[in-house]
């Protein structure tokens, strides 16, 4: 990654100046319209609505806007379930006059960053706007290609994400509390290191906590454990880093099945040591209260990753309690997309969070690396 200031990307006003105004100009906008679908119907249009400020700003200045996005994970060919028509229809209801291209990933050139595909995308366009934060950690054709050919800028959503998330790294309000959950500690070792450089406290929950607990010598039963990461977790613990680990666990007994209460298996509150055959699937109530106390004292909170398998109501209490604490915190609160964003939505707390990122993987990479391929492309394209 470059050492240049990742926030120093051209903004919409820079694009307008570079083109001598936008009236009549053709602008390609890479948006993140990758919304969830069920039976061809959109179940959550948050990402479509998040694109509106940029699209409106451009169209109000007379630009002819063409939006493009991926949808789902087609393997370089059209599939019925990845047809972008429902997105096209919903966007048309919210804002008129915006053309929407077919799913970018229907062409294998998108993920392969094929120069020929880039040339087809930019043909006839006068400028390019990247507003797809959730895809900007990928070196795909529509992300890194157009800035090589067109005057380019970050859209409102991308610019806000960069300003907020980099602000957490470079100018945090203190005390700054980080909260990390999710399944694997190996996926987040980089961001753990980055946050420990700036956080006053770092809370660890979710499946990743069991590798840390094993590093302390605890028995974790059948819980998720990455044995090859135990030594690394022990090094972090021995370093005196301000880590907060669970003191009790909500566990599922032998014979139980995640997501299927009817399958049987006892659910019990246990301490840090779990018997053989028992699987930890949530932080316990004592831990949830302890974590909440830390969160409520913060002036800035960054949360990425649930505390347990919150999709199963038997193991949702820990994530719910942490989400409520984040919502109640008087400091500046940031939720880093992905499952954490889904959790605050499920618990009807989204309107009480200061910033909810639209990109889980992108937010983690930006926090860890301090930059993204999409931002690098915009900076290089302006020079």
C-alpha cells in the first residue's frame, strides 16, 4: 500500500472543476447495489438508498448518469438469481434518469480486471465516480480501471466512509473502545494489531475468543478453535495489551444443532472452561454486562463482528446487549458493516448509531492497512 494520505482522493467538486461543469456530461458511477434478494424481491434496499446522495448531486447538475454494480457472485455469466432488474426498478422508483448497466460480474473481465472490459465500461463517458466502498478493497475492473482513463472522484458515500474510518485510526476520541467478534481470529489478527496501536480497550467476543481463552489455558470443549493461532494470541496477551475477554459463556450441549432448537441439546451458562462436547456460541450475561460497562464509558466506539451466533435466538443475548450498549453510548459510535450492521438492524438500533459502514471486508482492510486499491486508483488517476 502507498504511504500517501488515503483520504486525499478527489471529491465530487474536484470532478466538476476538472470537467468544467457537469451539465450534459456523461458520468459512470460505480455504486454498491449488491442488495439481498429473496425470490427476486429486494429484502433490504439500504445500499440502494445509500447511493442516492451521489446520484442526486450529479443529476441535479445536469449530468447523464450511468450506474454499474455487481449483484451476488455469478461466475462471469448471466444467472437468473443475479439479474439486476429488481435493483434497476427500485432505483427508478427513488430517482429518475439514471441508467443501470447489467450485473458487472456477468462478464469475467470484471473480477479479472481485464483492460478490454475497462475500455468497454468507459467508452463514451466523460468522468467516473467510485461510490462503492464495499467493493473498493478489490482490484476489479470497475474499481481500479476507469481512473486510468477518465477524470475521477470519490462519491459522497465512499468519501464519508474513508473520513470516518480513517478518523478512528488517526484522530480517535478517548477513551476509544474497539469491539471485535466473528468466527476466526486469523481473519482479524491484522486489524487487532492495528487497533491495539490506537485503542484504549479492545473487546474480544464471538468464535474468535476461544483461541484467546485456549491461550490462557482454558478448556474450550467443541468450540471453534484455531490451534495454529494459539501462540500468537498468547503473545498478544503476554504483551499487556488492553484486551477484554469473556468471563462466562453461553454454550450448547452435545446433540444440539445451531439454528435448530428442536434438535435438542442443552443450553447453559458456563464459566471460561467448557466440558468436552460443549460448544460456546455466545458470551454469557456476566460478560455482556462487563463489556457494556467498558462501552458506556467510551467517547468513541468501533464495532466489527457479533458476539455470538445471534441469528439463533438462543445465542442472541450477548450481541443484543453489546448492540444496546453501543446505541446508548454518548460517544461517537461506528459499526463496521457486515454481520454487525445486520445485528443492529435486527435489533432495531440502526438509527441510534452514528455511522454504519456499508462494507464489512472493506472496513476491516481500511482499518488494518490504512488504504484500499480503490482509493489508490483514484489518487493515481488524478495525478
